[in-house]
C-alpha cells in the first residue's frame, strides 16, 4: 500500500507537471524556440492570486483565481508582442537570450513586490479522505480534477474545432499555413494564451498544495523541460505523458532516496534523453499533435 500511495501522489504531481510541459511544448511547436520565461508565468499565476486577495482588492479566492489567470495570459501576450515578435525573424539564439532576460525581469519583479520569503494561501484546513490505507487530500482531488478539465478541454480544442485544426496546420508548416490564408495573428495569440493559462493554472494548484516562492518557476521549468524532452519537443500528448512519468518517478524515488533529492530525477531524465534519445520517446516529425 505504501507504493500505491506513492504512485497516486506521483500521478497527481505528474498531472501538474503535464500542464507546465504542455504549455511549453506548444510555444516550441509553433514558434520553434524554448521559452525560458515560461517558469515565471508559472510563478506569476501563483502570486497573482495573492495580489488580488491582498490590498487594495481584498477579493475572495473564487474571484482572485480567474483574475490571476487573466493577468498571466496578459503577461504572456505582452511578452510576445513586445519582446518575441520583433525578434522572431532574427537568429534563433536571439529569442533564447531574450527569453532568459525576460525570465530574470519577471522573477525580480516578483521579489520586488512580494519579497523573497515563503508565502502560502489562506484557504483554511482541508480534510483528508481515506480509502482503506490510501489517503488523498481535498486539495489533491481538486488538483487532479482541474488538470483533467484543462487537459480534456485542450484535447477538444485541438481535435474538434477549426481553431485547433489551424493550430496543428501552423505547427506542421508555418509558412504554408500563412500562404493558405490562416489567421496567423489569431493563432499566435491563442498559443500564447493557452501556454500562459496552463502555466498559471499549474502554478496556482502547486502553490495551493505547497508554498509560494519567487524561485518556484525555475525548479518547475526544469521538470517541464524533462517532460518535453521525454515526450518529444512539439508533441503535446508526449509532453502530457512525459509530465506524468516525471511525477510518478519522482514520488516513487522517495522509497529509495532522500526526499530532498527528488529534483535529481528531472535532471537525470534531461541528461539521459539528450545522450540517448534527443528527439524524445514520442517524437514526431514536426508540430503540435
């Protein structure tokens, strides 16, 4: 039962990592660059709730959460409009350096407004539910349910809507999609909104279960990278499976190593994938699938 409990915890954690990885791989699948500032979107989503719960807003969480997600999407759109779009026709390394610089800017802004101390949400005590010898908290149930809702919504968007088909077409061939008259500006904004939304949702859920730290985006960006590499860059469903794998492996590892070394799992996956399977286990030729 001990291992079953670890497996359950790993699946729930992996669902959150999948949210991070899906957003990261979507921007790569469309724009062909790694957005190092994606981690700070995770952190701003989490801290946005504190922003709207505090002075001068004093809003309850039910209103603070959607406003925090709107703020995160606004940051993602502003980053694309003000930083990435003007540099998109240059060398690939230019976008990479710009994303690193933006990451430092957003992280320092968090530290300026909220300080460097650990913070937490004031949501009161949450009960734990027991199923035999397996225990799951109400927060974990909410985390799992939210992850399923958002990932399920993404599946419906990509497979059942014209916008989703347009996203996949652009991912397959950006230039040809433009020639065919697809609304490139709408698709670009949609990708950034979705990537920022998934980052923000994951950040809020993770902070609800743990704490808030200005560096929380950096650590979780590494796990998102590992999931993306495992699933194949640009492959949405591979990133989802990669996130689940990282979460399960990370939690099962505490049965054999000190919990403080859990992050070692993500680094190990990155190194091993780069050495032996750089295109990922579920890699496709191109595009968001």
